[in-house]
C-alpha cells in the first residue's frame, strides 16, 4: 500500500463508518484525507488528523472519532497497525513493501507511476498548465486546453535568456504567490549549484547506468538491493512518497511540491548511483541487477515528474 492508497483507504473507512451507523450521518465523508509522514518522535510512518475534522461535524471528541475509524481499518491489507495518539491523531505502520515490488510497479506503469486510477502572463500559464496535467494524473478534470495566447515582451525575454525549460522550472519551484527567481545559476551545468540541472542530470545518470551495465553484460532485474536494510533506502522512500506528492499537489494546486520532491529524489539517486555498478574485478551479481532496476525506476519517476511540469528530461547532458 502506498501513502496515496492509504489516504483513499481512510476515506473509504469513514464512508463505511457512516453507512454502518458507527458515525452519525452528519459527520460527512471528506473527499480527501491528508496523510503526512510522521514527524520525528511520532508513532509509525504516516499520520492523519482526519478525526478532528470528522469529530467537529459529528458532535463527538476527536479521540472517539479516531477509535471508530481505527476500528474500520482493522485487518485492511497493507496496514500493519493503527495507533491513536494525542487527542485523536491516527498513526499508521504499513506492511513492509520490498524494493523489488516497488520497482516492478514503476517499471509496469512507467511515466504514469503515481497517477491515480482512474490565460494571462507566462508564469500564470506555466503554473496553470502544470496544475492541469497534475490534476489529470489524479483522474480529475484539468479544465480546458492549454493557453496559446502570445507571450508578452518580458515573457519572451525570459524564455530567450534562460530557455523554456529552465524558465518553467524557476516559475514552478516556488508557490504562485511568491516571486519567481531568475538568475544566471539556472544556466549552470553544475549539480551542486543548480537544482534544475541536478534533477535532469540525475535522470541522465540513470540512463547512463543502464548503458554502462549493458557494456558489462548485465541488465536490471528487480530484487533485494543489498544485505543492509538501508541500501537504497532514500531512493525507495522517494518512490513510495511520489504518488502522495502528486495527490497533494493536485489537491492544493501546488506544482512546487512536485519540484521539491524531484529534487529530493534526484539527490537520493545521485548518492545511490555509486553503489549500482560492480567495482574493479567484481562480477555483476543479483544485487547489482536489483540496484540498477531501482536506479532505473528512479529515473522513470524523474522523467515522469518533469513531464508533468512540462519540462523535457534528456537522456544525456
């Protein structure tokens, strides 16, 4: 179960509780439940404050509402444990999902991994277009086609100076009410100084790893990535959280959330890349094939995320 699946599962649990009379009809069923990573010191991996929202309409305490919802979630496949903390926070421990299972899903769905089962100035258009693509990725109506209005003189200048992709990145990297920052750094081919370059470079590195592995005579194959549980852990977490990020970005009309997540995933992949290929006289092993599969999955998600933002992901830089 992914975090995004968990959000939808909690919605279904609330709906079932209302239908079965465990919660009063006045409690209502939310369209979406916000599920976040548990903060340091918290219980479990994910948490939600939905019981507070339900309790207010149901005329009960959050702890009472939380107990009802937790009861509806008992035995749900993919959820190992539900605990109630504080005044009514629901905390979740998900059943462990192997890196191999996660990689297989990314390989199967490709750029559509993370998708839910089924006019004005340049920045407004760029943000609006990205939001529409993200909304459609979550099965929601993005509303209308893309704007084709001519660009203002200033907008043409920004695109001419930085290029369409870099300019779009700068506009999407911050919330719409914040000022986009255009600087010469956007043009730097430097992974340390330029996050835009870093994300595309990480994708290109995933492609290069595949080519290098082919020269060494092996291909990617999902499986255990190493003996240590932390092997590739940051990459796995980035893949697991991506569907939840897309769902939140659609709900809040906030493509900057996708930008931030792509940077985090790129950082994880660039750190992990040095563990992928055999070193020296080392022979390719099952672990190498599994690490390559994980790196390829990360590259697929980076390319898919950039595509949602309307930005190309070249195979080499």
